[in-house]
C-alpha cells in the first residue's frame, strides 16, 4: 500500500450564509464558515487519517488568523500558508427550499491569494515529501498569476514523482472575461494529471470529440479523447445528480480508467442539509482509495457515500472518519 501524503493548492474563502432557510439578510444575521474547494478536499483526506497540507495565501489580519486556526483544527498542515496584503475572499450563500434554488454571490476580487506573485511559491519546500497534489479549475479562473502558479505546482509535483488530480469545475462567472483563455489553460494543466474530475462538458472544453444526445455516449467519447490527448492521464471521475426537488435528489458516480469502467450508486438524498462541499468529499474519497491501491469499485462506492453523507452536514467540510465509512459499508450504526 502506497502511503498518501497529500497537498492542495488554492484559495480559501470565508462563506457568509443566511441562517436556516432564510433569504440573504432576511433577518440581518449571517453564519460564518471557512472553506474552499481545495481546502475541503484536504480536510476530507485528513479526516480519513491522511497527512494533508494546504498551500495558500491568507491576509495578514485577524480574519486570516481565524482561518489559519480553523485549518489547523481540521488537522491540516499550515506551514506553507503565506501571509500578505490583500483581503479575504468572500462568498454569500442562501440555502434553497422547495422551488427556490440555492444562491451564491461572490466577492473575492483583490484577495491576498490573487495578489500573491507566482514567484513567491517555493514548490521545492511546499511539495517536499508530497505523494499527491490536488488542484481545481477555480484557481486558474482567478487570474493569470494564479493560473501560472497552479501550472508551476503541477509541473513541480510531477517532477518529484507525485500524482496530481484536477477538478475541472468550470465556472464561467469566475473567469471574468477571460473565458477565451480557458481551453488553453485547462489543457495545459490536464497534461500533467493522473486523475481528472470532469463532466462531458468539462472535457469538451479541453479536447475535441463528437458529442451525442446520449450523456453516457458523450462522456465515453470525451474520456477516450482525453486519454489520447493526455498520455499521463489514468482516470476520469464524474458524478451525476438526479434532481426531483431542492431537497430530494439522487447521486450516482462513474470512474473511467484506461482499462475499464466502474459505476456506483444510487445514493438517495432525502432532506438535504448542505450541498456545498459534496463534490470535494467525493474527490477526497476517490483520491484516498486510488492512492492506497484499493479496489476501484469499493473506492468509488466509498467516495460516493462520502459525498452523500456530506449533504447531511452543515459547513463546507466533510469530516468523516475511515471507521465511519467501514460502518456504513457493513450496515452498522456509528459509535462516537
């Protein structure tokens, strides 16, 4: 079994959420949570018992200090967190209810992370001893500097023999007029990846293939085109969400590898508490299983279980332990 020593690189955000099912500022109160795609994955890996570090930049003020403390309480190595000028990136979140969908408003321009010059990151130190690096497509969307830093990180990790995963997670609103650059930037990153988290639409932004009205056929065609374009790529993972209502949904998942395909699910979601962080919990579970060399079917099923359970937890992070997963797999009750 290969030991997993993980690192993630990306921006950490402060989430301000309307309490319960209120609309934003309906009662003038907000709940504060720290999170972000990459940090959420690191927290999930740490909860499963893996050493995990966060490589990011935080403002040198009280909010940055509070975030640093929260990352440490999640069991994360924060020795490679830079401090500097700028602000904490924010986003405002409103939970959905009945026919009203969830809403997010970003306020993250000019953050300390975005202001950090790519040359400030010492990848030789930050990636020392790391066997797996995780990135997301959010980072290159934030500007040319973060995009270059993410590519530098991927190259440095592969040069040191580490595996690299990338959650494409394409969000047009974050590219801020740079959408025309996205395909080239995402392709450059994907060329260094072992594992991609991507939908058929994500793959279509990076490689050419014949799309189909059949989602399964499109995903299969996209995966084969990606394997042909990126020789180091070994796996492509995606999840599917069947939505019958804001609080009533079903999850399934697929892992496409060069030598086969496995599927998992369905995982019914009835009475969702929190959807944010579900994909990050899935990523943590899949990285954990693949890095340990576990059976792919079990790995995918466990990753989907983590994603489903995260929907029962408030906040951004999924802090499910390995023994919890074993209990759910065997149909046993949890003991705390």
